[in-house]
C-alpha cells in the first residue's frame, strides 16, 4: 500500500546534517530539511541553517509554520478569535455597500447588534470553538433578553460571518445552519384603518395646530394616496412629480447614518424604484402646495429650513399628534406630575433612564397625551418618594384621567398603519398581491400578503360553489 500524501499546508519529518566543519573537523554549520506540501498540492523541499543542530531545526520549524500560515491566506484560521472574523465580515459588508449591493443603514443596524450582543457573547471564542450548541445557547439568551427580532438579526450576522470563515478555510461547515430558526408572534398584527378612522384621522390632524406646524396633514394624505414609506415620502423632490399626468417617481429614501447625518440614498431594492399614479384628491393637495412657490430641486415635504426632514423626528411628531390631550383630567394630572418631578429636582432624562423609557414617553404623560393607569402612576411617583395612597387629590386626578377618551381611538396608529391601510384598500378593490407589492415597492409578494394585507372574510363565492358541487338530492 502506498504512503498517503501529506495534507496541504503540512510537512514531513525533519532531517538534519552537518553542512560545514572547521579545520579541526568540528561542526560549525548544520542544515535542516523537510518536505512541505504547498497550497497548489506540490511537495517542495524547505531548508534552514544554524550553528547548532537545535538552532537549524528551530529555524526550519519557523519557516514551515510561516509557510503554512501563508497558504491559509494569513487572514483567518480556526485559531483566530471571532472578534477578528467579525472585523473581516464588516469590511466585506462595507465593500458590498460601495458596490451598491447593500444599504449603509443596514450596516448601522448590524454594528449595533454586534457591539451590544454578539461580541460580548462570542468575541473571545476561537473560530474553531464556535459550535452549534454554543451559538444556539447565545441566540436563545438574546431572544430572552432583547426579543426575537434582535435575535433574528444576530443569527443572520453570525451565519454570514461563519459562512465567510468557511470560505477562508477556517472551518469546514457553517455551525449556524443547524441552529433552530427563531420564530415569534408579531406584537402588532397587521391592522388597517377603517374609512371612519381615516376621516377621523385627517380631521384631527387638520384641527391640531402642532400637527399643522409639523406639516403632518398633507404628509399623511400623500402617504395614504401612495402607500410609500415615511423615509420615501420625505425624499420626493418636486422634479419627480408630474401633476399633469398625475404621477410621482419614488427613487430615494432619507436615512440618518452615524457620523454622516441625513443622507438621500436610493431605495434598498430595485423594486422600490417605481412610478405611482396619484388619486385626484392627492393631486389637488399637491397643486395647493405648489402655488406657494417651489424649486424643482427641493423636497415636497421639507423641514423649516427647506432641507430634508428626519424620518425619526417625523414619526415622533406623528405619534405626538395622534396622542392628543384626551381630556382636561389627563392634562391636569400631567401638570401635577410635572410639578412633583420638578420639586424633587429630577429631569425628564433622569426619570426616563431610571425606567429605561424614551424621554418622549414621559413627555406624553406630563402633557396628558396618553392614557394612564393607576399602577403606572403609582410606580412613577414612587421615584419621587411619594406614596400615591397618601395624596388624595392626586389619587382623584388619577381616577378621572384613567377614563376612556375619544382621542384613544387614534393612539394606536403608527406611520406603517398608513401603508397597511393603502394596501388593504387596494386588496378590497380587487387588485392582485403582485400589483399591491409593486405599489408598495416590495420585491417579495409573500411579505405583502403576510404583513401588509389585513385578513379579509373567507371567499364568499365558496359557499355557492360547494352548494352546486354537492346538491345531489339523493344525499339529502
């Protein structure tokens, strides 16, 4: 039986002999040699010299180890830490962004997940130590502490990084492939506004001075008429609108990048670039805005300085507008809570950080724009060293403020609800899922059906079809 070949990147036994002697025949130079199988499969001799046998063998061993690393491209091996692998993955993703194949906002999201979850959990492990059980345990913990959406993002990142490790030869298989998929019921199932709710929404925004100041009535009208994302809506320029033809081009979106600020970038997929026809009431709204004087290179919905609006700030303004002062009781309670907070010397940020709330939530409570319950207020005032039961006037205000108000009917609405409303209206009008996906700028029809279309009643024609199929009198 023939001897099996050396694996690529390894060497055989080392032999050493005397290369030179002095006048007294004393060895003064040694030669060490070994066969090395290179990355191209060829076996070559590698040699090294030394004044002693040990020095020659050490020098040869160093050359062999360096040559083995070179054959593995030098960038990644099974002994590298996952921190190093993640650095390589980020650089590769940056290259895809430069080629226009990925969105820079996606990288911002991934970097947050890497910093907050993946590096702390896996960063110090070696690539070869990233087994399926270890990764599964980490993802389960992330799902428990941070939620299923974050765990899904982390799973995608780790899978992409380990796929890169396979390409570099640092590992033979991607251990994430055998990790259970992460599933969770959505917190807010698809819900569209009814016709009555749309009317109530538009009337409420038109009557709200703060909403009008934030230019929300026309923006909401535009979003309902097109189904575009809020980032796409604030990115539309006047030169992309043709009022004679009644169309608008959707080509870009506005996003905020860390260290760069607001940028206007192309939509994240080719499906997002589309030309949409506008209903007459949307055209009329745009004509009214146009009469105020425009420049073709300006956005339709600009900020107060004429520049691009921040989508996050716009969403916040919409949430505030959709949480109007419910009644006098809520406003009075909010004023009392604000006065108590100020007496304790606490800022909104300090209180919000204590509860891990956004500051906007405390602001909505103190301005009477959200419905509260007794437990929430008791917990809040406890941070001010107050027991709710000991303050009868405050307790009475809480009782009155917890009663339902007309404005509560709109408090659930978010910007994506407008998008779902448009999709559902088209669905009810008989448009196909493909046509609705094209309107929304989505490449996959399945996403449109699962997320953006409200469930309709079962097919009403089914009963009639079954009646004709099984109307044999012999069966009655």
